[in-house]
C-alpha cells in the first residue's frame, strides 16, 4: 500500500494516514460492535467481514485503475477516496479478528490454550511472510496487481470460513457469560502486572511496525533499493516473527518470567537505531530480523496473558486488537506527518522515544512488584 499510494500521487503523509485511517476505522467499529451488538455466531460475523473487505478492495482497485488510466495522478479527492475504502475495510475487520480469536480459544486454558493460540499465530504470521514478498513483486510489475490479488484472497477466505465447523459457538463482545473457570494462572496481581507489561510491549512493537511498514518503504526505495527488496526484508521479518510465535506457542517456560518481556522491549530500539544509522541492505535485513523476534514475542505474550484466566475473554481480545490499532495509528499516522513536515528520519526518533518510555514503565512495574514482595515478607 505505501507504493500504491505513492504511485497514484500520494505524499509521505498520505502513506502514513492510509494505514492509520484503516486502524481508526477498525478500532471505532470494534468498540461500536461491542457496545451495540448482541450475541453472534463467529462464523457469520467473520464471513460478513470478509465480504465487505472484498467489496472495499474492488472499489479501491477501480479507483486506482481510473487514476492511472485517466491521467489523474495526484488528484487529492481520489487519493482520499482510496484511503476511505481502506478505512471501510478496517471497520469491517472488527467483525473478524476478535470473533475469530474468541472462536479458536473457546473454553481452553493452560497448556492447551497456549498450543491453540500458537497454531492461530502460526497461521496469520505465515501469511505475513508470503504477503509482503508477493506484494513487492506485484507492485513493481503493476500498481493494480496487488489489489486484484487481495480481492482474490478474500474470496478464498470466504470459502474457507463457509466450510469451517463452528460448533454453534456464540461470541459476545464485552458481555461474555461469566462461567469460565479461572485456572492455570498466577495470582491476580501478578497476572495484571504481566498483562500491562505485555500491553506496553505490544503497543511499542506495532508502533515500530506502523512506521517501518509505511515510511521506511519510501525511504528504502529512495536509497535506490527496489520494491521487491522491501518485500523481501519484510518477509524476512515475517519469518522470524513466525518462528518466535511458533516457539512460544509450543512452550511454557517463558510464562510469568519478566526477563523475556524486558528483552523483547529492548530489541525494538536496537532495531530502530539500525534503521536510522544504517545505509546498507545487510544492516536493514538484520534490523528487521531483530524487530521480528521482539515483535513475535510481544504479540504472543499479550495474547496469552490476556486470555489466561479471563472470565470475559472477548473483552481481552478487544483490548488486544485496540492496543494494536493504537500502535499503528500512532506509528503510521504520526510518522507520516513527521516525515512530510519535519524530516524523513523524525518518525523513527519519535517511535524510539515511545519505546524507551515503555521500557521505563515496564521496569517500574517490575521494581514495584519486587519491593512489594520484599516488604510483604
């Protein structure tokens, strides 16, 4: 999408606003769905979301075709219509991710829950490996091609959901029936502390991804590298993200051990510094490898700590998705504004500051818990 927006005449700010608007639509509709809608079968809601996404991709494809074929590159009205189509798609996904996550984790706890979430994470992260590589190759061939491919992907997704067995599960955002036993977790105070540490890591990681997947795409190609190579390094990011998610889903040794969360948070600023000062392809590849490892663990941790022992699991799924959305809105949206109006490297310094503040808060939470335990003993 950064290259699609660039090719139809969008600026750095439009590139940043595109993903931010998508996530604003997602978060707004997520909260609206939770407050206004009753109980829903996740099979029906997820198929509805995919159908709307197919229509949005189709509209986006038509707009891009008109812009390029009619010589309307740079037309602000049409550029914002493309962004609006992405916003509608984001809103529709409010009926997809939280319902799907509640569906796959229904009535599971402990080791079984961890394995089920590990399989779930493995699936979407495998797609995150393939998508950027194909997108880079496609957009270098034709601006319209990745949009057409995406529309076809939604058709396959709809058919897959149609043949899936739902077991008549009913999922209600915010209003779960409190019958699930709290089992397999630490004390309530410990669980809350780890949830917040993981939430900070999740926000930080998605803010980093928001700026690197939007603004760095333009900076990278301005250095003389191709769109395909950007797709390759994002695919490498996806490979290591997939590896960490899969490993975390098959093991439990990291549960309730704060050092792993602190380490994941520390990897993110290291990656950003390599992007800021790097000028060669190997450095950028290494940066995305490091970010992929920290990103994968932050995602897996928050998903587990949010689900573990939760009576209102769908609420935790909504919080999980809202945290992701805010991270992208801040990283991509603020990054686009800073890159256009202040400087090309300012988005990375901005996010680096956010990550550093997050690390300080994590350490404060950890130190406070140790002092509390010492005084209690």
